[in-house]
């Protein structure tokens, strides 16, 4: 009788230890959910592919004598998204236009994107050739991020400048980015 009780206890103990071991294995397989990003724009920038096809809007004029010619290199001095600032960029396009800072609510829903840099004159529906004033309501034709194309936006500021399309490697995750749109001349510096 004692022997049977001892065997039952050992069997029960092994069963319990085996179940605990499986619980630990399950917890290893199912990591805890990540905390949501505080800002929708940060999450979009962090998870999206920042490359583009290199297509430019109709009517966009190439800059005749840009400070950074196509094929040359420059250092990115801006942080539109993580991994940009300090990266060495190769210029893949240089264009003469007006660049705008805009705020818009994505067509896909979600939080309003404030002060997005940059959307150019040729990426705004029916913008014409006149510089748009701050506060002007517009419809975006740019497709830089999900939910941007067709979104209603407000012009925050404008800058007549050369905009550059660039290729670079992210300093944070090593991602190769091709034909990123847009970086202004003041956001670049010479390679030393």
C-alpha cells in the first residue's frame, strides 16, 4: 500500500513538473505583446518601406545646376524618420520646386499627421504654379506613406528650394532605401 502511494505521488509529481515545463516553453514561444507606439506617424515611419519607384510627378523640373549633382554624395542632416540623420546619401534626383510642410488625416484612418516634411507643388491636386499660403486646404496626390494619397491637408509652411531624391542606408537597422522623396538642400551637408 505504501509502495503504491509512493509510486502515485512520484507519478503525480512528474506530471506536475512536466506541465510546468510545458508552460515555460509556451511562454517562450508567445512573447508578450509590444507596447503600442505613442505616435501614429512614428509607427508608420518605423514599419514602412521608405523607398520609392523613382517616378516623379508630371511637370517637375530637374534642377540645372544643383549644389549636389545626381550621383554625388552628401550627409543627411535631417531625421524625417529613424536612421536618416548622419547617413551618407547618394543623390538620385535634384528638382526645382516649392516644398511644403503639411498636416493631414490619413485616408486609412488614425491619428492626424502633423508637420509632415515634404510634399512638393507637383504632388498637390490642382496646385497650379503659385506658392500656396499657410492655412490653405489642399488634397494630396503624394503617396509617400499609407493613407496620404487623396487625403485632405493643410499647408503649414512653404520653401522654394531644390528638393533631392536620395539613396541611403539606415544608420539604425541597415535598411537600404532607394529613391527616398524628399530632402531639401538645407537638410544636406557635404561629405568631408
